[in-house]
C-alpha cells in the first residue's frame, strides 16, 4: 500500500471523535486532546463560540505547569480555516491597559496568542504585542519578554532591556528574567555580538544604558557575595579540622 493510498485509508477509517457541545466545552476547559480531534472533524461554525470563549478566558488550572495553552489553542484556530475571525476578536479583547477589567490570566493567554500570530508574520499583532508588553513597565511582572525575543531576536532583546531600564528609572526592581534572556542571547549570537549591540544602543538610549549599568553592578555584587560565601565556608572548614595527635 503506497503512501497516498494509506493516507486515504486513514481518513476513511478515522474514528468519529465528535463531541457534544458540553463535552467540547469541558474538553477545552481541561486542555484535552479530544478537543483538537473534535475541531478537526467539525465545521467551523459549530465550534466557533466555544473556541473563542476558550481563547479569551484562560481555563488552565495551574499555568506554571500547563502554560497559557496559546500554542494548543492556535493549532485549533488554524484547523477551523478562519484564523482571521479569531485574530480580530483577540485584538479586540487584549485590554487597553494592564490591570484593567481583563483577568490577569486571561491577559497573558491573549498575549501569547498574539505571539502565535506575530511570529507567523502578522505585523498588526506584533505591534499589539509590543504595546501590551510596554504597559508592564509599572508592574512587577516577569512574563512576556520571551515572546518579544522569540519574534525579533537581538532587536527584541534590546527593546526588552529598554523597558527594563525604564522600570528601574521609575524606581522598580531589576527583572531577573531579563538576565536569563541576556544569557540565552549570548549563547545564540555570541557574547561579543550581544554586548557590542547593547553598548551601541546604550550610547543613544538612556533606558538601555541604565539597565546595562545596573546589570553590571548586580553582577559585581553577586560575584562578591559568592567569593565571601566561599571564604566563609573555607574558614569554617578549617576551623573544624581536628588537630593531629
């Protein structure tokens, strides 16, 4: 049996995975794979309302374990064949300001759904993602930088550093997540390339300069703390040695 005939055979004998309306909503809420199978076998109009509701309301029980399900939801959006409908609704649903009427977890799920569109070349969703990220400057959040860096690489990282520097300028703390992305960028693009790009941007962007200088100071403090801990442990070890008889 050739590849084409096997594919035809598979489609012909694919088990019926259609769900009732309530079963589909329940599967969406629980993040179950049968929701995807249902969308694959159903017409777009029959899943539209429930799927859109799942997109704008985060149903994940624990986002630290499950994430925000954006890639899973986007897979179903593509299967419907009408991504523009969902795209429009997602752009409308993303709040005008962070901390508004939209639930915290709903916001982040919408944010990462925007990323799924943006990473596929959607310029409007990319701009909306940047606007949403920039609103976080006055909030103690660590989410979102990964999406900006994933979409735009080194230039995205420089934008993240600018927002982090603006936060420091406004009296906020330095974001530990930014240091992680900085280290990952150095692995990907090379330490010299990243540091030269930051220095070049810092020469004309005060917020990037503020972040760079604060990051250097923090690194020096960490190195000093590590050295002091090492000296303390060594001193303690030596003090515990039993004299030879």
